[in-house]
C-alpha cells in the first residue's frame, strides 16, 4: 500500500509541474504586461485628440505665419521709405549747397564790405544806421569768424549745431551785415532736417527785414518749398507765381515753373 501511494505520487508529479510552471509564467506575463498597458493608457490620455482640435491648431499656426509675413513686408516698406527720406534730405542739402555756395563765396570780406557800406547810401535791406554801433576791425573779424563757424557746421552736415549757431549769431549781432545771410542759412538748417515751420519763419524774416538781400529770390523759392513740405499747396502756388513774375527769364523763374508742375492738379488742394 505504501509503495502504491508513492507510485501514485510520482506518477502525479509530472502532470502538476507543467501546470504550476504555466501558471507562474502567466502571472509573470501578466505582471509585465499590466505596467505596459497602463503606460499606453497614460500616453493616450496625454496625447492631443485628433480631429477638429488638430485642424484648429494647424489653422492657427498658418494664420500666425501669414501675419508674420505681412509684418515683414510692412517693415521692408517702412525701411524703404526711411531710406528715401534720408536720400531726399541729402539731395536737398547738396542742391542747397551747390547753388548757393558761389553766392556765399562771392560775398566781400568783412573789412572790405564795411568800407564799401560806409561809402554808399544805406540800402532798404539794412537797418537804420543810427541803430548800428561802431565796430572795430578786430570786432568785425571776430564776428566774421563766428559766422564762418556756423557756416562750417552747416557744410559738415551738423544741422542742429548750425541752426543753434546761426540763431545765436542773429541774436548777438543784429546789426551785422551778415544777418540776412544768417537768416537764410538758419532756414536752410531747419529745412534740410524737414523742420518746415521754423525754416519758413527764418526765410520769411529774411524777406521781411532784408528784401534787397542777394538771397531774397532764393529765399522766396525756399518759402514755397516749406509750404510744400507743410502740404499747403495753395500758399506754395501763390509764392511760386510771385517768383515767376518778379524774376522773368532767370533760373529762378524756370525752377519756380518746375515746382508748379510738381504740385497737385487741383490748385485748392491742401
């Protein structure tokens, strides 16, 4: 009986071992697969849902890209306009300098001009002689040096400095024969930097106080230029018409006519 029980036990072992091993393997596989399944579920929960939300995101990105391209185009246009304004200011100064430098160089020296003025009757462009104080040769030379320093700043393109220096010269030496020129170049300093209102005031002061100045005709054209800069085309047209009538057959007339052609078609436009 004992042997028969042991025999039965030995006979039953081969059948149980595979079952136990299979069960263990199943448990191991289940233990490994469950974390993987949880990880996959978590990944699916974190991933953005497909469908309408995805399409909206793509559309948003495309919209932002389109806006960036538009902004880039606007920046390029503004940069181009800025470059044009800089070139225009440079061209205006070159034109101002090239046509008027000869007039400036043709002015007599300070002592010679003082002697000539004393030997001739006073002009309507000058202030009454009673208001002028006697000036020594040394003082006249110093005045001339101040004027030339301001003019040098203008020629160098230091327009802020030249405007300040010409303004100071006018205030300090109101009786100098160079004041009319100083008014002109003061207006030029403002005009080149597109400060049209103070430029207009300087040119108008020259024409009011020194109508016989050699620069009066040029100042009239500059008044028109300032009016154009301020987009007051009606006033500019009136000034240009006056220049044409006052200077027939001259370069001033031709330039005034050219400026008239560049004005807007409607005379009353402003």
